[in-house]
C-alpha cells in the first residue's frame, strides 16, 4: 500500500466532465492507499460531487471566492500546504493552475503537476501571460488527449519535455437494462429501431455543438429522416 500524500487545487466541484474524472481518480487512488487532500477555490460545488470525493479523500476544503479575493483564503491555502507537506500537488482547471502552481512552490512542494483538461481557448490575454509565468514551476503538464499537447506548448508556454498525454479513464459498467431503454424511448415517442444519437456536454461554443447540429441536419435531410439527436447539458 502506498503512503504518498497528494494535494489537489481545483477551481470548483460542480457537476461536469472534469469533476466526473476527478471522482474516478480519487476513488481509484484511495484503493491504492494514497492520502488525498482537496482544496476547492470557488464556493461553487454540488453536494453529490463533494460527498463522493469526501468518501475517498482525507480532507475536502471549500475556500470560496470572497476569502480568496480578500487574501485570507490565499494565506490559508499556503499555510495548509506548508503544514500538509504533500509529496505532490496537482492543479486542475484554469484558476487552480494560476493560483496553485506558485502557492505549491512557495509552500515547498517537491513536485507540481497540472491536469490540462481541454484547450482553454476562452482565456483572457492576461490569463495566458500569467500562465506562461507560472509554467516555470511545473514538473509536468498531463493533457487528456494528444491533440491538446501542441496547444499547451504554444499557447500556455509549457516546454514540450514537460508534457504528456494520458486519456481520461471511464468506469466499466454493465449494459443498460433493455426494458428501461425501451420505456424511455416510448416516453419520448421514439420507435424501438430508431437510431438515437446522444451528446452530453456543457452548452458552450467550445464544445462544438453548432458543428454537431449542422452535421446532424445534413445526415438527416439527405439519408436518415428517422435519425434522432438528444443533447443534454447546461
């Protein structure tokens, strides 16, 4: 069993793809004996997400923006990292990276890693400039896909030798119950043999939903009028 102590600094613990990955990560590392501590910068969180992460982690601390902006939260985070003495600090999401990298180094963390979840194309220029400053304190940037690596190097200033790609894992689950599938289809007026496409994503331009809708319309109008599309998100 491992006794490695990890500290995570993450923007928020709301429901989303990153948080789903984070739940799987912490649960998996718990079974391997890792001592895990989570610091959430934003006061935005979902109770179910926090409850699941608390099951796997020794500590889940919600700091909140008011305390961060007042400086109290920054000082608190630095002191807690100093006392915790983690073997590794992982920063997650843009503000987790921006604040977590220098604080982790200032607190004496021997290893600092960032999880790069996407191409952060909507960052302000000042954010990107600050990212380049904080990149010097990174030991490794872990991208969730090979396609993200070049963007991380050119736009966020992380050296190529300090990047790698590790795809997000998914749990192996049994096939859905056929009766339940048919019940849901019947409820929404979709025939049993109709091809149903699904997309679960945050409803933001970066997710490419406009491209999905255009492609779906083209296929449906040209060859598959019975095709259906469900989009789930907020």
